[in-house]
């Protein structure tokens, strides 16, 4: 390949590493913040970074009420709700397990695109992929060993979070993709909406649970500023330079890095069957995105 064709690669790898490490950063942030606090400050620092970029590039925010209403729906589904749910789940399960369940997003996306929006028929290959994916989730959750209800609460929160992601993508495609604003403008407005949604919790919910440490402070700054700020830019640049197909394949990098950093920094381990389950979830995602075709 020539140099031009590889321009997308650094941002793509950075995106996979950043989103993969986000589950570790959530774990560290929870040392000082409640799940609501993690979700709020993640959005706050992400919005701050995006707003600075927006001002530097002299771009404009959407200026119509209906645009902001649709952006608010996407902000709830893509930022506020999953931001809280992932943080809450990690008070109950490992960051590695959370990262592996994040790979169920393509499963949820194709399901909700078909069930709610009726915009896409599920092919035989995708249906098989969905079944493989749920089998993988079963192995990941180690259902035959778990009698503790808190574990199941954490798993449910993870699947609810990826369900929010699954609904957000077809909703965004229908209502936001045709808006004549830059990706940076839409991302900034979206993350700002998530901050506004979570702001009321500052007054009647416990945001901080312990004194901030250097570790928890750096974690929430990175989680917000990079994970919910700069990473959006990398994602949009990857789409622009390499196309949506390659950009969406970051789904396969994220859980791998989540497991690696969870093992290195938190000594988290997945058993053999959970590793097999994670592999099945990744294969499922590839089948749903027609990267692997078993049924033609």
C-alpha cells in the first residue's frame, strides 16, 4: 500500500486502544466517583474538548429546535444511559468482562434496526450470527457457576447499555445523517446534551464517593477528554479516510485491548469458557456485519 492509503491506520489503532482502555479507566474513576459521577464528568470533559476544537475550527452548532431534540435522544442512547450503565456494571463485574460484552453492540444494532425501525431484513447469516452471539454471551456470563444476584445485575446492565447503542445507530442514521453540519458540530452538540441531562443528578445524587487521587483524577480526565472527546475525531477521520466498513471493525479491537489492560493493571482473568464466549461474540459481530459468511 502507498502512504496515502495508510493515513487512517494511526487514528484507527488509537481509537481501538482508547475505547479498549476506557473500561479500565472507568474502574479507576470509580475509586472516587459514583457511576452517575463517572457518566457526568466523562461527558463534561468530552464536551469541553470538543467545544474547544469546534471554536478553533470555527464551526457552528445546530440552530434548530428539532435538531437539538433528535440530538438529545441520541445523547441519551449513546452517552448518558450507557455511560451510567457501564460504570454501574463495573461496580459488580470486571472491566475485562464489560469490555467483552461491549462487542454485542452489532447484535443489538441489527436487532433493533429490524424490530423497531423496520429498515433492514435479517438475513439467514445474520440470524445465525445473532444466535452465535447470544451463545457467546451465555459463556461469558458463566451462567452455570453464578448464584450471586449482583453478577447478573451487572450482566443485565451491560446488555442494556449495548441495547442503547443498538437503538442509537439506526436512529442517528434516520434523523441525523442528513443534517448539513460537520461531524464535529454534531458530536459536540450531542455530548453537550448528555451533560445537560446528567446535570440534575449533581443536586440530589451522590457524585463523589471518596477523595480524588492522582489515579482517579487522571482516569476521568482521560476517559472524558480522550475517550468521549478526541476519540470522536479519530472515528470521523477513519470513516472519511477508510470508509465506514473499516471504521466499524474497531468493534473487534476494543474488547481485545479491554482484556489485555484488565489483565496487566488489574490482574483480571477470564476463564477458558469465557474466552471462548468472547471469541464467539466477536465471530457473531463479524457474521452480522457480513465479514464472515456461513450462509450465503
